[in-house]
């Protein structure tokens, strides 16, 4: 909410491979929230240093100097095969292992002097924590929705749920990205949807590609078509460019960069820069000094050469869009929105337009729109906002496989309307176990396994699914058998991960406290140095207080406070400084505040007198009131000047605020008296225009 504290109701998190974005929604409106350094974007990055875990932009800044302890969790690492992980390897720098059974990567990092193995859920928890803290600062956290690709399997979805459990937070709603994008677009451009329009969203991001056709009206959004590629993204183009430039380097210096990770990282950073540069220019210059040792890399790349190098990715993307075009031939497309990192590359945009025969618009910032749409979706899901109807469709097919006869039956077909509720009876041949699988074009994933207490020839099931939750399968007439799914870490595992997370969080809080104390020390010492060189301070502060300030300053002025990391030691030092300096400095700060308010008050009153902005009735009487105010301001300033600095201001700021409030109330009544006088009204308007930029805190509410 950009610096303001505003009570919001629901939180949306746009989760992407490169960054996370958070938004809050209330009363059918959504706003981005600041996460770090005044920005709503949190880079998908963690780094471990000593007993600290550093997140976001700060982690990226330290990445090159601490590669082995740098971790990230892009969408492509949620569930991978060994072959897919090999494709990811140029972009993974931390020491890691791979659990082939679970299909997940594990990161090995050093924390507090020990080697620690992190699960994906722990990395996610570390990324979500600062987002949840941002939502608390904004007074928001009623319901949370996290965007996910529609192709995520149950296992991948539960990794996000488990990350929230590790943080001790209620599980979030999981909203498909295209649904959040559609909601965000509807709220951003309501003017486009006075009549129903079919919008084709094409999201070509870092690690995946998604297409969804959504019918949008002013009162509803409904998914009509979707097709996704979980391993087709801009990073594939980067990998080709990386191989090209590494080849040039090896040919030039007869030295390979394959085992020089820091050089590879610098090269990837530069590749991203020239890729963006070539989106607007016809050529780009790549120059890296001392890429490895004293060897520089210097190349000029034209857009034509760039497009030739990334040709295989462009061909695969074009084939994907051709498939979309063939499957959409019976559906109307009114508008195309092209989003994601790939939307900036002219060759990909041209491919979309040539194949689909429509211009593609690039008006949306995808992650911002998705985060806002997710926040709005959270409100819709709990019926807090308007009666906007949201329909989606399944992307993954749910199939049952009876173990004995290997008999397959489709329970939920791809493209089934969501939300859904259905009943079905499975034919069995005396089986005691049934396997449920989720399937898409390129993947088959185990959803769950149901073991029966005795052999059965049929199995009556009740199946339901909401847009934002998992498919739930209940065995009718068997209440003792729990509902599916059950792909979760055990309670003991969650507890273990939670304890580690709490330890890390305490370490982060301690570090922040230490930094704040160090900053307090620096501020107090700086103020003391300024004060003891100020003649007014030396003359007006009583000798005992002055000698105490000078003595404490001399004792600590050469201390390297940043070499002290003990909380107890720092607290003791800062408390002593506050005890000796605080009374003087706090009173001096209060005096400065009072003087500033008096000056602003004086300017306001003078502008009314000089602009002749007084009603005609009893004009002289009203003018006398203003002159009395100016006299009071003058006398107050004189009193303050005569009061020693170590004493409190003789005119408290609360008294100035009261005087300002009384004046504003009286002047509002005078304006009301004269509102029928057009010339007077114009004078007030002119004054307002001239003062608008300079109005400060005491007058802002009344303005």
C-alpha cells in the first residue's frame, strides 16, 4: 500500500520463477504491497551467510561472492526428472542432490557452521516469510491466494501448502495463473468488457509457456481453452546463448568455462541484459572484463544473429502456437495479450501474430496483474466481494488404475468444468488397491493410492473439486477410510522443519536488532559531535549536562561499533548514550518540530491576509483575530529562543496543533459565510492552487 497503513482483507501472491509479487484486496480493489526497499517485487533468491538467511534483492547482490550457498526455487524445480534436471544445471550453482523417487532437488548449504540439507518446502517458506510480514505491516492477512500454473500436479501444489504449514500459517488458496490474470485484466481494463470478449492470454516466461482463452464479461470470467508447456521458456534461449559465448571464449583462450561457475553466472547476467537490449535495438555489445582470470570477452551481436542462435527455441514455440491455432479454430478470439519475458522479444511476438492472424497487445505487467488477481480471487472465494462468477476447467486428467487387472478409468476428463461434483462407481475384479494418476500431454504423476480393507468388485466414489483446491476423492459408505489426497509431509517432519525455520527467523530478527542498534549508535554519536561543536549548545546547556555529553562522546567517538555483534553489549552502550544524550536531543527535536509548525502556521495566516481572503461581514474583526494569531506565533518563537536547549519547549507541539485546529475550524465557517460570493470563492481557489504543493501535515487533513 506504498507507505500507508490500510486495513485490507485478502492477500494475493504472484509466484514466478524469477520473483514473487504481493498484493492486497479490499472492497473489490487491489493494490501492490511493498516487500523490501519500497518495492513490491521479491526476487526468487535466498542466500545463507554465517547464521543468517538473506532474502530477495540482498541475496542477489551477494550471489557472486557466495555461490555455493545461493538457492532459488523456480517453477521448473518443483517436480523434475533426472533428464529435466540436467537441462536446469547451467542455472543451479549451489551444491545439491537429487531424490529420484520424490522427483525433487535438495540444496546443501552451510548455516551457523553446519551443513544443512533444504527441501523445496523450506526454500519456499523462506521466500514466503517476508511476503507475509509485508501483509501484516499493511494490516492484511485474512485470506491468502497463491498463483500456480494450471499444470501443477497435486504433489507440486502440496509443496506450497506445506511451506505455509512450516511457517505455522493456514494453507493458502491455490489459484491458477490464467484465472488470476483474467481477474486482474478485468479490473485493470473494465472499459473493454461492456460486451463479452474472448481474450487469449499467452504467457511466455522464464521457464514455461502458457496459453489460456478466457471469456470475460463485466460480471464473469470463464476459461474456454488452455494449453501449457512446463519446460519451454526464455531460459532455453539463454542456455543457447550461453553455449555460444562459452564456445567463443574457449576458442579464443583455449580454456573452458564449464567448471568456472562465477564466470558462467556473470555471462548469464550479461546475456539477460543484451537480450533485453535487442528487443529495442538491432545490435548489442557484450563486454565482460576479466571474465576468468585476466581474460576479457568482447562480442557484437546483431538481432539477426541473435534470432538465428535461438532458432531451436523459436521453432518449438512456433510449433506450440500452431497447435494452439489448430485447437482454437472453432473458438472466437477477440483480443490477444502477450505477457512474460518472451513477449519483449520481437521474433516471438511476430510468430504469434503471423500464426494467429491477430495483433498481440503487450499492455500488462504479468506478475503485478496476477498478484492483484489472486488477491481479488481470495475475496471471491470467501464471498466477500461482488457477485463476479468465475469458471475454470481442469487441465490434468484424473485416471484410476485398478492394481490387479490394470484397468483404467477416467474419473475427470481434461477440460471438465470447475467447480465440479460427481459420483462414479469403479468396476474392480476383487482388488484391494486402486491407484489414481494425474496425466497431461507430457507427464504422468501419481495422485494417490487407495488401499481397501478387503477385496472389492466395485468402488463407489464421490469426487469434488473447487477452482482453488485439490480434487477430493471420498469412498462412499467407508467413513473409516480418509479422503484423498494424503501427499503431505508427516506431522513429525513438519515439526522438524518448523523448528529449523523458527531458528532461522530468530537469527534474522537478532541480526536486524543488532543493525538497528548500530544505526542508533551512529546517529547518537553524530548528533553529539554536531552539538558539542555548536556555540548555542555550549552556552545554553547547563554545565553538568554539557560535561556529561562531552565525556560520553569522548569515550565512544573512536569505537568501531560494527565490530560489536553482541546484543547485550550493544544494548548497554546505546542505553548509556540515550541516558546521557537523549534528554537533550529529544527536547531539541521537539523544539525543531514546534518551530517548523509555527512557521507553517504563520505562512498560512499571512497568505490569507495578503490575499484579502476574508468575508466582507465583520472583515476588520476577523482580520484582528488573524493579527492576534500572528502575535501569538511571534511570542511563542521568542519564548523558545530564550529557553535553554536542555529544557523542554515552553510551547508544546500539542498547543500549536490545537491553535491550528481552532483556526481551521473558524476559517471554514468564514468560507461558508461567503460561499455565495463568486469573487471570494475564486480567491480561495487561487490560494488553494498556489499552496497545494506546500501544504504539510498540520493542514493536510482539513485540505
